[in-house]
C-alpha cells in the first residue's frame, strides 16, 4: 500500500487509479505529520500545566500559615452537666 511504482510499469489505462493512489499516499503522509505535530503540541501543553502546578504549589507553600501537626481533642470525662443545662430565656 502506498507504492505506485508497479502501476507505472504496467503502462495501461490505470492513470486514474495511480493518481488516486498518489493522492491517498499524500493524504496519509499529511495525516501522520499532523498527528505528530498535535502530539508535540500536547506534550508542550502538559509540560506547561506541570510548571503552573509547581508554581501554584510554591506560592501556596510560601504564603500560607503552617498547619498544626497535632489535633488536640477535648478530654473524655463522664461529666454530662452541659447536657442537662437549660438554654437561656
């Protein structure tokens, strides 16, 4: 497929078929080149997204307060007086 040399040697009335074969070959080559260009552009786009993510991460790390490492929980006591209190009127 894609080789029109054999059609030239026959020398018959297949000029239309040879022309169609050459046109298809050019279109396939163009499609492959376009796909390669799209792939390269997509790779550059993903690289820029990665760089933006790194910049945002650095910005947040420099401009945010450090998070506490430990969470202190209230002591567990059996005193339930807060449950029996009446709300203020």
